[in-house]
C-alpha cells in the first residue's frame, strides 16, 4: 500500500492506493496554521485510514506528499509557501519520515495533480498539455512531449504567480498583480464581497461576510443569484487572460482544470474561452481542448502516491 497526501491552503486530503492506482481509502481535514499541527494532521489521517483496514502505518511502502509552494524535492524541503506561512525552508519529508518510519517523497502539489491526472485521468490522451488547479491559490503543471516538466529543482510552473497586472493587487508572495489574486477561489470571495458593498440584490447578503466561501457563491449562482453569477463571470474573464498567456507559451493540445473552483466551470469556462479566442495568437489557440479533472478531490493525492511509487523504483 502507498499513501498520498495533498496539502493545500484550505484542506489536507489523503488517500491509500495500490500500484495500479486504485484508491483503497481516503480522508481529509482542514489545514491548520502551524507546521507541527500540519504534521500531526498528516499522521492522524494516515492512522485513521489504515486502522479502518486493520493496518498500522508501518504497512505503508511509501508516503508521497504534494505541498503548495516552492520545494526542493531532492531534500524534501518546502522552500516557501505563499498560502502556508508556517513553511520557510521547512524539512517536511524528513520530519514525516522520522515520525512514521516510512520513506517520504515530496512534490509540488500542482505537479502531483498533473501526475495523478496523467496516470488515471484525461491526461493519458495527450502528449502536450497544461493543468491549472484553482483553489485557495492557483497551481499549475505541464506535460511536454509526454514528460512531466518540473524544472531544475522541482518548482516549475508557479502559474498562480504570473503577473497579469503589474500595478495590481498585493499578493502574499510579495509581488503585485499575480494571476491567483484574480482567478482563484480566494479571488472569487473577494470579488463577491466587493460587489455586496455596492449592491444588496443577492441572497448572499443574509450571510455574515467573514463566513462567505467560493462554494457558497457557486451554490447561489446555481439557484439563479445574478450577483453570484456576475462575480463568477468576472473571475472567468481573468482566468481567460491567464489562459491566453499559457496558450501562447505552450501551444497545448489540452488545458485541464482542477481544484475546488473547477466545480464552477459552467460559469467560468465560457467566459475564459472567449477571452482566449480574443487574446491568444492565431495558430496557437486553435483546437485546444478544455477539460475538467475527473476526480479533482482525490487526483492530487493520488499523484503524490504515484510520486512515492516511482521514487522507490517500483
């Protein structure tokens, strides 16, 4: 058995899988703030899943971890994570390995999602494709000529930190105008809050502002709330701006979108694709397929498990 852990800015998701990619168990919990709390949450999720199967952690052959931010995969270190302040040059893989006695391998969470989708999802169909994960922030990854591209240290394609407005909103990374400040789940919540200050014609007004979430906006949009739909379309526009740049750079066969905000694709993608057609170059924007991850809730963790399997040479 092999474990895969997906650590995002909002949730930690865990799975147990076999070598063929079948998920045997899964669990998740909220992402705490401190590094030690994150470690204990990981251990707790592993124990919870394994104990239901009658096993201990020692039954695992490897643990793969996909973590948000810049990483050093060879050393198992989180260099920095814009959405998890507790990680600064933090040796996550060595710490978890010491606590469990199981080999641990670290990968960027978006790259892990690419590997998971490439292993069991839409990615099997293409040789050149790009993935975006729309969550608390925006992650990304790419398969180029049928190989996952990771860069020199494993931290390539931090798509969320492409600058789309050089005088724009301040980003936790220290830059301004980053893509994820306009087209992530966080950006959607900020967008609806700004709109609610100017207009009260929304059912979302009945909720406390601090309690608003992207899921709530999406659910109200499904019920016909026009302000919620307007906010989603605005985020869709900025998604399209970022996608146009990626199309011009990669000339991909497909763009595959995951993350929690991908559930709102019926509102986001029509707007985004229109922007791509307006902004991307002729010959590059043609015949690009736009797809949604089949199982976005578990694919990144499954990809992390695959990292562990491959790293063991199995």
